[in-house]
C-alpha cells in the first residue's frame, strides 16, 4: 500500500480525481446498481423531466469521491466511515466530473480524518459533502 499514514496528514491537504462520464458508464452503473430510472436511460422520457434530458446517476459521480479517498488521499489502507452528500446540479453524459477531497479536521485519538468533498463540472459544484475516514498509522 502506498497511501498516507495518519501521521503524514495535515489540514488543507487536497487531492482530485477526474473522469468524463460516458454513455457506457451510465448503462453499466444502471446494471450494477439496478437503478433503471428512465431519467438516466431514456432520452424521450427524460426530456419531459425537470432536467429536460438524461442525467447520470448521482451516485456514479459520487463514486469519484470514493476513488479520490481510496487511491489518493488518504489512499490505500483508508477505511471509508461516513459520507454526507448534497446534490447541487445534474451531470449529463459527456460531462467531465472532478472530485476533490480536502482534509479539514484530524482526530488524533481515533486516527480519523474529516474531509470536505466536492464534485465539479466546468468549475461549478454538482455535489458537496463531507467524508470521514479511518487512517492507518505507522505504529
């Protein structure tokens, strides 16, 4: 594993993961999650919705937060304990989502880090929240 140890973390550290959401991503996520809501899969039906067209599953974009936590900061070895999410705007097929995590608090006794979590499309927030992760120590 090559993630950060708790002792290496400091408030203000950040990391990001980005991905362009494709048609295949939406179809595969629908199959894995069993969320076949026409809002995600049927353009004609979705055109009648509040969003006036298809959107990606919110949790598909939120999954990029998990990727940032599990591969970048704190990285491999961290255990995802909690996550709050506020969905601010839709993500459409073809949008590039950038998930950024930022260390905002460190609980030295419990070896847990709190991180601000944000997903952006074209610089605008589509998801905002907060995560808590258990972080390995050197000991």
